[in-house]
C-alpha cells in the first residue's frame, strides 16, 4: 500500500513540474490552459507505461494458485486497484486542480491590484 501511495505522490509531483515547465515556456499571448494540457500530455505515455507494467506484472500473482497465494493475492489486488486509481488521479485530477489554482491565483492578483 505504501508503494502505491509513493508512486502516486511521485508521479503527481512530476506532473506538476512538467506543467510548470510548460507554463514557463509558453508565449505571453498563449492561454495558460494550453500549457497545462501540453505538460499533462508530456506525462501521459510514461504514466500509462508505468501502470501497465505494474498491472501486467501483478496479474500472474492474482491469477496463480498454489502454496503462498493466499498471502500474496491480498497484497497484489489492492496494488492493481491503487495503480489504476492513481492513474485517474494523476492524469485528470492534478491538471484540473492546477488549473483551478492558477485561476484562483490570477483572481487574487487582480483583486490585489484593484485595491
């Protein structure tokens, strides 16, 4: 469980860094949402490949029978579920929350300038 949490946190941080790099490279006239999408797309394939290798590696453990499988199956099944749910979290939720935060930051800056 800790490994899935660590992978989710690490990929979330990397996603934010890629979005920030895309924001730093964008021209002034380009909307920031394009940079958020660009940064997110840069991390799409690596994240999907990481999840695919982990899930495909754990499928034999989940489907196997024999001695010791009653111990390893309860460990592998939540790991597969955690990797799939962390993919949704990292690929969809992190960019959306970043965009909401950027909107809020711009709102606060505009409000501060008006005062």
